């Protein structure tokens, strides 16, 4: 993988002849006049500041196209300018690692690696194929690096706007989710699940095909908006304009049907995997597996952030969705790590597992005997009510229907063409909340739900007694609950900041007209922190 990634980086940095395409993506959809011809209103002209040029490749492309059209320069100067611009774009991409979203994504790697370690503990009885699916997610993460560099350096677009690379990278995530679903489904219904050799070979083959596409794509496709899988399933543009409900033309960076299908299939498969893992708790007799389902919920919300961003055609005005996605990814990886840790500990994992000299894997080791005994415990299987083929057909039908509904249905309304932060925020909160409510109801139906707040003392203002004389909550009280209390406190704080920062960023944008640059601008940083501090004190009052 390291060699393949290095080759891809070398390929993209030496490509200067196709540094830019002159096609400018339309960020704002054109409204169709209900006459015999379509009219094109004046294009939206964003402010040409440094941040907008970095986040919206169309602005940078507009500036370069104008300059090249009006300045009589020689071919040698053009080549030099293209080379320098390509280098600047590459640097701009790598600089994203220093913004808040980049920091969140980088920080999320270690918790996920620890999650994989605890999940793979031999006594957990995790299905081999499902375990490999969780591991394959790492290849999806790796794939976004070279594909993002190619998108910026060659086409001048973000990865979200380069459809053929975007869909190809997301396909790897879909493959990972399919492996998780198949692994747990077989473990719940079959005494001897099929070997993982063939699925693993197919998965690695798709990753190899993706790497080849990153290396050869710039030579095959001169247009960065080339649709994934050549747009199979897309309706012709002239036919779309004749649909009676269509009021807008799609912008150039609209997702193709295959790319939308990849996104929705990932969401559906992930939710289905959450349900299978919930059932795996019954099969193993270990209710802590249900904690893994709850731990997956923030990552489900992260996926909804991406779909919401694409629903609005990836506008710079909703950049907070990218930050929220990164923050939820970090939170989700932490909750996965905690859930896997609890599963491993319940199955006999101890610190001695980290030190080979303790000999926990030896036949005479008491720790090893406990772990080996649990690993050989038979699962409580259930009768298969839906074959794998039926499941695949159901997921495919739901995916295709939702893809067409969103891609062509949203052309009937104005909402997707006018960035609306409150609506976007409602989407990324509401959909995961509905999923969480489903599992909450499932817990109540099974008679196992316990409200965590029942185990905590009443909260009150500092210096005052709570209701009926209950004491106030202090760090000493939290420590009394041991690891569980500390973890609950940390997760509560993380959840507060993940909600507070996007809200503060939107408030600053609405009041000043620009998004906060908390890394470089002390004024913006102070304003955001002041808003969050005020919100925290208001929350304490209640």
C-alpha cells in the first residue's frame, strides 16, 4: 500500500499538462423558465477571498480563465503558470490537514486502530468476514488521500466535485459495509460460515482497480466532472428539462446516479449492520455487543453529513458540514473503541494480553484458558428468514429508488440551490436521531433499557442543593462511578463541543458574512469561544 500510494503521488505531482480544465462548474443551479426555451440568469459571483478560492475550485478556475483570456502571454509563460498553479493546488490540499476538519480526521485514526485491536480479541467470537470488513474501512480512508490530490492537482476541484474519483473511492466504503453485513448475517444463521478467501480477494481487487484509476484517470478523462461508471442510469439532460416537475438545471458538480447509489447503499448497509450486531448480542449471550450498535450511531450521522452536503451540491457556504462530518467521525471512532473494549473485557481480556511474556496464549495460562473457552462457545443461531439474494435485491431496490428520487426530485424545489444551514443541521440531526430512536424502542420492547441519568445525582446551580436536597454533581461524584463515570463525562463533553462549534460557526457566518478561521485569526477564535462559553453558561442555568 505504501508503494502504491507513493507511485500515485509521484504521478499526480508530475502531471502539469492537464493542470486545469476550462470547464467551470456551476455551483448554483439555473432555473428553467417554463417556456419553449431555457433562460440562464447571471451567475453567482462569490467574494474572491483566499478562503473561498481554496474551498471553491470554480472561483479559482474562473480567475485563471479570465486572466488567460485577457492577457497576451506566450506558451512558455502559460506552461510555467500552469506548473506553479498545480504546485499551489497541491500545497492547498495538504494545508487542509491543518484546519479543524483535517485535525479531527487525523485524530480519529488512533481510536479506530484501538477499536480494531479490541474487536479482534479471540474470545469475542466476531465473524472473520465482519472483522475484515471493519479492517477494510482503513483502505477506504487511505483511498481518499491520492484521489483528493489527483482531484485538486489535475482538475482543480475538490474530491466531492470530481465524480468518477468520488464514486470510486466511496465504492470501497460500500464494499466494507457489505462485508460487515454478510459476515454477521452468516454468523447468525449458519453453523459454518463460508471461507472469507473469495470476498477478501474481490475486495483487494477493487482496491487495486481504484489505484489504477487514480494513476490513469487524468489521461483517460480530461473533464473532472466525468460521471462515475460513465453515468450509467443518468437521464439525458434534454430529457430531464422536459420532466413536468423540473424547475432547475443540474449544476455541473451534481452527483451521478452511480455515485448517489454508492452513498445511499453505504447508509442502508451500515444501518442494517447495526441491526445485525444488535442481534449478535443475543447469539453470543453478551449484551455488550449492543453497545457497539450505539457506538456506530455517530458514524451513521457522519455519513448523513456527507449526503446532506451533496444534496446542496457541495456549496462553500455549508462547509461546516465537512467539519461536522470529521468531528462525528472522531466521536464515532472513540465510541467504537469504548464499545469494543467493553466487549473484550467482558470476554476475559486483561492488560496481560499486551505483554507476550505473561504467556496468556499458552495452554497452561489461566487467562488463555478463559479466552479460549469463550472463543469456542457455540452461538445461538436463528432461522434465516431472508436469503442473502433477497436481502441484496431489497437493498438494491431501496438504493436505486432513493438515488433517482433525490437526484431528479430535488430539481423541483429551490431548497438545494440556496444553502440553508438550519435545514442542513436539521437533516444531520434528525435522520440519525430517528435511527437512534428505533434502537431505543427496541431496547424498551426487550425490557433492557435503563436511562443512564437514573444513576447520576440531580444537577443544580453551583452552591445550591438539587431537588429534594440532592447534592450537586462534582468531579468527586464522577470519580465514584469509576471508568463508566469518567467515560460518560468525556463523551458528554465531546458531544457538547461537536454541537457547539458548528452552531457557533453558523452564528458567526450569519453575523459577519464569513466562516471563522480559528486556526489563523485570533478575532474569529475569540468570537467562537465567547459564543460557546455563553452557550455553556445558559445550559448550566437549565
